[in-house]
């Protein structure tokens, strides 16, 4: 074959490859909706999930050149907002900032699940995890987890612990602690973390499991003594606070999380593009810094990774919820 024909064929191959690349690029760029994207936050404005959602949504919006609007749809512990997205059109125009409550605890506690957290949603990306924290009133004679366990075993039934409500992540953190430590504590549920913290400070309850982001100001002020965070690794916001796992209960781990899901049957091209953009946003140093300041741990997972983690969470919590008698309470 002559050099001319070889160059001509090679040039044709390059042109074909360029056209294919341009076409695939156009498909990728065109995968997102042209109009605004609504990110449903299934809780009231101003809470931790709302703050994280607005922070990350603004960054993604700047990256893709499409406005992302936050819509707060509170009610039923996040169920109403989640149901709104489960029934949305699979075009990428409506997304959900889910939590462990909307996608694990609520469906497992319900008499009849309001939706299937696996089949009724498309996983996009885990944004961040937020540890819970075990705190005590400063007058409690325990400065670490081992001392607290010893104190509880010396006086079975004498101590109680508070949480932000029945079936909340802090409540389940307390129940898992009781099971693994072999101790007894009466649960005192509150309508949120703030009133529970107020009673801890006022010595109405001696022990509290709380979301770290909510407890952080009181830990810093010294009005609540932090004994341990509940994740397997220490919090970057409070590196001096040990974990429960390293304090004598090596299998212990609980946390809440913020993760983006889409409606069911979201096309793979749309889900992959959204996942790429949310992961890119979470990787921005300034976003990471702000998430850590909120006591959150940046993650930025792929859709399949989020899907696998969701199934693992359900497998972990189902027997615990049944054992402590929370099944059918919602």
C-alpha cells in the first residue's frame, strides 16, 4: 500500500474517532436537564442536612452551569420528601439529599414501608458522613468509655441516656452501645438534640448520644464532656476525641450520612454524570474544609459504592431495630 493511501486511511480513522468522541461528549453534556435541578431536602431549612445540601449544591451548580434549587419538604422524619423524589420523573431534574433516617431507619421501623430504599431510588453519590458522639455531664465520674462502662456495671439501672428521639441515629447509637458493652441504661427520648443537650447540662440526664455537629459548641465550651465519637476513625473536627472502637468496643460504629439519590430508572448516563459532578464538588478543598467545620467527613462516592453501602446499612440495622423492639413503631 502506498504512503499516500496509508496516510489517507489513517486520516480517515482519526476523523472517525474525533467524530465519535464529539458525539459521546455531546451525549455526556446533554445528559443533564436544560432547566433548573431541584434538590429535595426532606427536613426543615437550617438543619445540618439543609446546610450541607446548600453548600454542595452551590458548588455543583457552578460546575455544570445549571441552577440547583433547594426545596425543603419536611415531615414524617424525612419520608414525605423521599416519597416526592421516588415518584419524580427519571430525567435528573429532581434529586434527594437522603440520610440514614430516610433510607435505612424509617423503612425498617415502619409497619408498612412507605417506599423501597433500594428499588425506588437511583444511588448517585455519598456526600459526607457525620459521626455521633457520646457525651456526659461533667459531674459524671467517667472521663473515658472504659470508666463509663465500669460505672454502669457497678450501678445497673441507675443511669439513663438521652437522644433526639425514638428511632433516631443517636437512639440507635445508644442501643448498640448497650448491646456491645453489656450494660443497662434507660432511654429518655427528646424532641430533638437541643432540648436533650439542655437537660444534660442541667443534670436532668447524665449521658447523651448526639450528632457531633449539634454537640460541638457545647463540647468546645466545656459544658458537655465528650468521651468518644462513634465512627471507626476519629473526627477531623475533634481529633483529640477517641472513638468508641478504640476505647474497648472494637466492633462499634454508627454515624449518619448525607447522600444524593435520584428517582428510580434514572438513565445511566444521567446518573453517572451527576455522580461525577457531586464527587468533583466534594473534592474541592474549600468544600472539604467547610464540611469538616460542620463536623462532617467528606466522602464523594460513586453510585455503585453508595448502593452497596446502603444495602450493608440495611443488613446491619435490621436485626438491631427488631431486637430493641422498634419494628412497627412508625
